[in-house]
C-alpha cells in the first residue's frame, strides 16, 4: 500500500492503534475523526502528505510523530487533545496551518521548520505551552498562538507580516518584541494579554490596529 488517503476517515467506532506501512506515501485524511482510536500516531519515512491525517482523533495518546519526508502538515493533529510530549515539524514542512490546534496537553517547546511560511492557528489553544517560536520565513501568524494561556514568551519572525489575533488571550505573556518586518500590528494581535507589561516596537511599525493591545491592563512600558 502506498496511498492511504481517506482510508479510515470517519470510522467513528474504530479502536486500537493506527498503523502505517513502510511504503505509504499519502496519508491524507487517513484516520480523520476516528474518535475512539487510541494509542500513538504512526507515520512511515516515505510519507509526504499528512493533510488532516489524525484531525479530530480526540482519544489519540502518545507523542506526535512525522516522517522525514513530510511536507504537508495541514491540520494534521487538529483537536488531538490527549496527545502529550512536544510538537514536531520536519525540515521539508512548508505549512503549519492548524497543525496542533487545540492540542491542550502538548508541553515542551513548539517547533517551526526553516521552510514554514504559514502558521495560521498552528498552536492555537495549546494551553500548556510556555514558549513560542517562529521560523525565519513565516509570513502569516494569524491566530498562531491564540489562547495559549500559559505562554510567557512571544517571538515574531523576521519576515512576518500578518499577525492579527496572533497572541490574543495569552494571559501570562509578559514581554513582546516586534521585528522591523512588521509594518502593521493587526487587530487584537495582543488583545487580552492581561499580564503583558512591556511592548518593544521597531521603527518599521506604521499602524496599530483595532484592539491590538486591548485589555492589556498591566502594560506600562511601551517602547517605540
């Protein structure tokens, strides 16, 4: 078997652990929404496509895994709330779109490969993460760390341009540094970061959007 696309998607009563043969290349939606499936994720080294592979597998446990040749991680582990351990991202991955959205039990440090350009909702709702990362080529950070309530450190990529809602409701965020690439701090980028105390903006910033720092009650040091 080389193609597992949609092989077991929406098999709501499937139990046991997922499997992936050594010759499998495509795992698009392979186990999507298999709510009852338990055990650790599986991925062979020949796999290139993990589009929605385990999305909605709410009882999946163990640590996330990807093969060394994976380039597509679109929504791979979306809503896998029982996964533990640290997130992973391969060297060839170009998008982390909603990859770990609502993986509430993930810990450790998030990762972002050197080729990733899109982090839309990448770690949104990962409430146990404490640090944030952003790769050098990331262009879009829309909601990338929203609702990461234990996040203490924010990092914006040197080429980031879109960051609306990027860190909204990161209640424990203390300090942010905005790189020169960012011209606009978009709406609600740091909204409701209630413990944010210091924001350092570069000379490149020309526009601060609606509610960008709204309800940041402890913000006292705003450096332009």
